[in-house]
């Protein structure tokens, strides 16, 4: 057990060093690289905390998609770097910030050290109900059975964020193509990479989605992988993003939450409550919701990375 | 020394190696160098994760490593594109829609 | 000292780092990164608490873990929206600043035609 | 048989760990980006590859085995692609060489927004000073001797 603790301590030190450097480094581009590295280390921590579902999400979101999003922004904003450096706050501000941050850290640390023992847990309650959902993975069961409302609202949050991003388009680019376009030679190495990687990646994404019912995995993780593969193909110059005014795109984007809501409210008739599933039908209904949410999430996550429309729609 | 202990030690060793490689992230000097250190952390992290997973017989860890391998590759490509693109502006693009 | 406590303390420190970066870094993109580090610190704290709730053969309490997944996805969405706002600000004036005496911006630029 | 497989695991994992050591030492000690890249690919391909190879006897056939091999293939593919792209970026002198990506006449790039030209261009001039002049030729063929010119840093 001491060996495992040594690994934990090393991991902690590594993470703290990486976070401090990400905050302190002058160059924004370097900071983004630090942040992605930090996300990768967090994935290892989630595994150490016996939360493989969270580790999968962190690996997909924290490192991959957020990294691509931030790097695109950092590249575009590079010309503002030197102007921003002149705005460095005064010594007083920095001291006050350091004191405040240290106080927050100390308060949280005291809370951590005084957590109740034995720890309260809902694990037995979740385990007791697991059989009735027909789902093997307790996290998926929580996401789609006991706390389905959260998951629905989460999908809607992703959608609303996308609407927010789109609404930041210039008037003339309204409903047009997102900025993301490739500089890559369509016969170059990147195209080759995308041609080989994307099909295998799509299989992995669907696999992660599919095993989510019984093992760690699920729609968010699978959708993130699929979104990343789509962006990869676009980045390699093999495909284009559609203009955001396309009808099929908008239909697919709202279809997932809509199916979720319909099934949820059908519970009022078929079972006793909203988001209750009739006996014996829990698993197929959960599966139906997951499958309907999948395209919504893939499209929404990829388009969030692509950003606001920048070019005019076709006339 | 049992097999899990050996694998755990190997995992810790790889992590330490990767941590030393992170000095390159601190030093730079160019973003390319930093990216290389991040790439080393990517493959080292995957190796450490696999060793850890097999040592503790946690099957799901292999899936995590698989996801990590995919997304790390994706992020690396996004980074190189970001580096070779001065300000993200693409008006020099000649291929029309 | 055990694993969850260790990572809980690590999480507390991360929140502190992120808060400092959020306040001190002048560039808005860096503030977004700082904010994300605060977020991950909070997630990690939550994860440590979930790990302490390990029972009935589960490695951790599944309810906080499910909330964590929700949280990570929502954090990503918020980050994407913040970045989009930032880029729009850049498109407007060519400069990104939160300073009160912002330099006069040029007229609104139009995107090129496709 | 079990013992033979275990010994194989130990040998392969140790060899893999050695290549991570080699990669780290190279990344820290080598003088310029291209040689460091050379060291990195050793850790990437051989280090991870040998670790995966060593773990194969310890995992279940067939699904886990396929996954492990897939992970290594991903790493190989990504390493080869990103390595080449990074080498191109390093040859140009890294990320700060904005000027190498501009057309030869330098100052007139058709940026999409007129505003960028006025405000966004200024810092570029400052950045230019940081780039060694011999790195400014952007369009050298890949197989030219340019590959050997990296300055010791």
C-alpha cells in the first residue's frame, strides 16, 4: 500500500507543479500546453480515485477538446500578447490576490481534514436500485435513472452554449460557416493521418458509448471522441463544416433533448412520475435516450470547438 | 516481489521519467520543445496508466488509455496546426467552398 | 494520510492557484484557463469525497461521480462560450483587454465573403 | 509456462522503461529541437511499444489484447505524424516565427478584417527580432540540408 501512496504523492506534486507553471508562465501558448498536460495528469488522478467514468470524461474533454479550443483561440489572439503584458497588475494587487488565494486554500484544506468519518455515501442506495434499471454501470444508472433531470438539463446547457456561440456571429455571417477551416494539403501527411485514424477512432467512440450501460463509458465520452474525429477530418482538409443554417443540423441538434423530454413525460402516463420508467422497460428506454442524445452531443461539442460562424452562408 | 508490485514500480518509474521530461516544458525555449515534452507525457502517461491498470486488475483503465491515446493524438495535431498558423486567419486559403 | 485526503488537499491548493491566476493574469484567455483550474480543483475535491464514500463493492459513491461527469461537460460548454465571446471582442477591436481605459476601437469589421 | 510469460513481461516492461529513461535524457540533454525530436520518438514508439508487448501476456484474449495493440498503433501513427509536423515547425524556428509564414513582400497580407492589419500587425514586428535570420526561408524542400542547420540552443 505504501508503494501506491508514493505514486499518489508523486502525482500530486506533479499536478501542483504543472498548475503553478500554467498560471505563472508568460506566454499564453505555453500556458495552454501546460493546461493540456495538466488535464492528462488529472486523468491519472481520476484512475487513482477509482472513478474510471470520470477519467474517461477528463481524458476526452479536459485534454482533447478543451485543448483544441484553447489552442485555436491562443493562435488567433497571439497578436494581442504584448499589449496584454503591459497590463500587469501592481504588487499590491498581486499580494492581495496571493493572500486571498492562500486563505481559500487553507479554508478548503481544513474542510478536507475535517470531513465526517465514516463518510456519508449513497452507494448502497444506488446498488439496491441497480437491478431495477437493468443497467450494470452504477454511474450510468445514476445519470439516466435517478438523476435524469440533471442529464437532460446538461444536454440543454450544451445546446444553449452552442446557441450562445452562434449568436456571437457578425450580422453578415449569420447562419454561415464556422471559422474552422483547414490549411492542410489534402494530399499531405495530415490527410493520411486522418484517413487512418478517424475510422478506428469512430469505432472506439461507438464502443465506449456502447459499453457505457455496463462498464465505464457512455454517451458523453463516446460523443467527445466522435466529435474529435470529425474535427480531425475537417482539420486535415478532407471535409467541411456545414453552414449552421442547415435544417438537418438543427433537427439533429434538438432531436436528442426532445426525445428525452418526450420519454420523460411519457413516464407520467406509463409509470407514476416524470422521468420514471415503466417496469421492465427501463433499459430499452435508457438506451433510446442515449442513442437519440448521441448525434446531438457529437454535433454540439464539435461545433462548440469550431466557434461562431465567420463566413457567409451560400446564397 | 510479486507481479503487481513490479508493475506498480514500473509505473512509478515511467511517471518519474516523464516528470523529469517536464523540465523541458518549463525550459522551452520554443513551443515545439514544450510540445515534445507534452507528447512524452502523453505516451508516458498512457504507459503508466496501462501498468497501473494491469497491476490493480482494473479493466476499465485500458479503455481510459485508449481514449487518452486517441485524444492526445488529436490534441497534438491541433497544437501543431496552431503553431504553424500565425493568427488563425485563413484568408490565404485558396480552396473555395 | 491516505489517497483521498491527499488528493483533497491537492484540490484545495489547485483552487488557490486558479484563483490567483484568475485575478492576476491580465489576458482574458489566461483568466479562462485560471477559471478552469479552479473548476478542476473543485471537481477533484468532489472526487475525493466520492472516493471516501466507497461501499458495497463500488470504488466510490456513484452519485457524485455522475455529477462530476455532468460538471466537466458543462465546464467545457462554458469555456467554449467564453472563448467565443473573447474572439468576438478581438474581431471588434483587434485588441483583447479588460482594462477600464480600453483603447478606442475601430469600426465593426465585416467578415470576408466565402 | 506461467513463469516464462512472467519473465517475458518483466524483461519487456523493463526494456520499455529504459527507453522512457533514454527519451527523457535525450529530451533534456540534446542541443536542438530536431535531435530532441529524435529522442522523443524513441520513448514514444519503443517505450510504449515494449510496455504494451510486456503487458500482453497479463491481459485477456481477445478484447484487451486488441485494445492494447490498438493503443500502440495509435501512438505510432500519432508519433510519426506529429513528429513530422513538429520537425517542420522546428525547422521554421518554432512558433514565434510569424514572419516565415508571410508572403515574401512581407507587409501586405490579405487578412480577413481590415482592423487586423492596423492593430494586429504591430506585435509581429517585435517578434521578428527574436528569430535568427537564417530561419526565415520558409519554403525549403524538406529533404534539403536545412534539416541540419538547427542552432544549438
